[in-house]
């Protein structure tokens, strides 16, 4: 865009880091492209380790009960269905810019490969009553196909990844050239005990466990099988919280990435390494259809599909596929093919800005 815009992004942190992770990446990339961003968040504590240096053009502000003195921005992004305060919405309805338009209101939705995403992407929702009467909220759906809103991808991601020294990173973390490095970022996967049992006898296996629920899950399983941690068995590194670029580095350096939620799934796709997705479990099992739709889009080979089903508890009667060289090579080819398809499509922010231009 020839003119920088003011953006208001609203994020409510539920119980994990995915929401704030996505919103921070969006805000930081907008700032990198010359826009001014206010990120309104109800709990910004994770940014202390996720993005300790902040980002140019981005202000992080506490959740507002009303619009600031200078009014809402040109674009208001409501992430993942969080509810903006009625007084802020009323200010949006009252405000018109130099072009006579109110702020463009966008609801950034959850990521899914299900077919409804293409149908619902960019649908308008006119408000007929309440503080926002007269406004239109537009639904913007991230996705994996050209008829969706795409995925977040920084303008310098490919160049940064190409310059990454994978060998040096592994050496710094005590991972030899022939070792099997597995990163673990999960909730409480039903097949975690199976994975640990498979890795335990392998002297070449190095398990890198992220803090929080992944660490707690591993410690619980080890308490049930203390022999796994004997010398020459199950080498584990319990990691400290790291920045978003640091998380990317880990995904690029490992031979298998076990990721969870939406933000880390996207980062695993860009990494191009074998990965398994632990989808956020929903009480009504709605995540089952979401996972299956993703595996269909991914064109996952049978062994990778089975690992996903066991890892997510959709199946329990069989054993995890072995993590041998042949299996991992097949998974890597699948991941690289998916990455290539995505790189051939426009990224989320480019599409979002294009939509803003269209509606201006």
C-alpha cells in the first residue's frame, strides 16, 4: 500500500500461547511493512519471552473498555471471535475517515482445512442493532488453498531459513550429525508413552521438550517408567521458553517436530521437516473432522496418517509407526510438497491488505 494504515488488533489469551502467538506475528509483520499497530491484549505476559525486543511500529496495550482518545484505527481486527467492548464498537460506528468510511472491521477466524472455510471466507455480517448498528463485520478465514485467506508468512522467512546454519545449531545443543532430533510441543497426547518407549532404546535419539504441558506430560510418563532415563536411554533436554524466531530455529534443526495448536502447525509447515500435529481437543470431538480434513489436504501417507490418529486419540488399537529412515524420508517428502504448494500461494497478510485496499 502507498499509505500506511493504523491497525487495532484484539487478542484474548485463553489457556495457551497460540492466540497471542498468531496475533503477535500478524502485528509484527504489519509493523515491518510500515503500518502502525496497536495490539490490545488481556494478558501480554507471554510476550516477555516470545518477543522480548518488541517490534517496530507495534504498541502492546491492555484490553480497553472504550476507544482511545484518537479513536479506532483504519482497520480493526477481532481475532478468534474475541468480543470487543461495546463502547469501542460504538466509537467505530460514529467514526468516519477522510473517505467517509468507518473503520474496516475484520474477524480473523480459526485455521481449518475443512470445506466450509472456502465458502465462508470474506463473507459480510451486517450489524442491524446494538452499538455497532450500521457496521459490517467481515469474516477472514486462514487456510491452505488459494480460495482462503492463506497462512502467515514473514516477508523474509525464506531468506532467513536459507541462511540458517542447521549443523551449528545442532552442535550447540549437543546433537550429533547422525542423531535423531525430535522436538516435542504438545498437550497430553494419548500415545506419548508409546513414543517414549520407541525412543528409549535408541542411543541416537535426542528428545527436546518444550516447557509447560509438554514437560509435565513427559515427567508424568517417566514417573511411571523410571528405567527410560537410565544412562544410554532416552536422552532428554528440557528447554526454556524461547522467542518465536528461536522456536523456528528448533523446527528447522530437528528431524521430527511434534507440534500443537495452530501457530506451531504453520511454523512446522514452513520448516519442511517431518511433523505430527496435536490438534487442540474439543469436548464435542469437533476437532476430529478438522484433523482428518487437514490430513487429506496434506496428502499424508498411510504411516503419517496413522501416527496422527494415534497421537490425537482417534485410534488406539495399533502401534505407532517406527521412526526409521525410510518412514521419515517419506514424511519429509510430504512436508516439502505441502510447503511448495503453500509458497506458490499468497500469504495471509498480503491477502488481508489486498482485501483492505479493495474495501477502501
